[in-house]
C-alpha cells in the first residue's frame, strides 16, 4: 500500500516507533488518548519536540516536556508563549550552576524571557 495509513502509523507509534509517533503527532486530528500514550517518561527526543511543537500544546504538556534534562527541549519550553512564568523560573533555576556552555546560554535565555515578561506585564522587578 502506498501513502499514509493513519491506523498503521498510530499502531506503530504506540509500540515505540518514534518516527511513526512524529508522523502521528503532526496530524491535527490526533485522538487525546493517543497523545497521552505517547507522552512517556522515556519518550524519544523527536517525540517530545513534536508534542511541544503542536498548535494545541497546553501548559500541562509543556510541564511534562520540562521534566526532561535536555537543553534543546528546555529551550523550546522556555520559548513557548504558553509556558507559565513559574515554569520558566523553575527551568532557569534548575540549570543554574551547570558549567557547560549550553546550560549557561539556556539560563541567560530564560533570564531574557523573564525580563520581557516583566516588562510586558508592568511588573518590573517582580521576579
């Protein structure tokens, strides 16, 4: 069979095929129970990025993604406008003191995002 077989991709995704999961996550008509089943604590990097890249991403899904110790994922969480400010602060504080450049850059980025939120909300110095 040629083409996209939604049911087959869904079945493959649910058995751990991360490529199938990414394809399934790109659909706008994704069933909530399938999305929930793909959001595991050991999800593949690309699956996590696909979940948080969806238009319908929620603060709860962003919080799930923030549990991963990966700078790329955490950077995407920080940059998402739907991420609650306390979660951005938590990420910033969690990566503080890590010496690698990527973590230093992530903390600096989180600081800039928090500064922008403060400016836009009128709560200067409210962190």
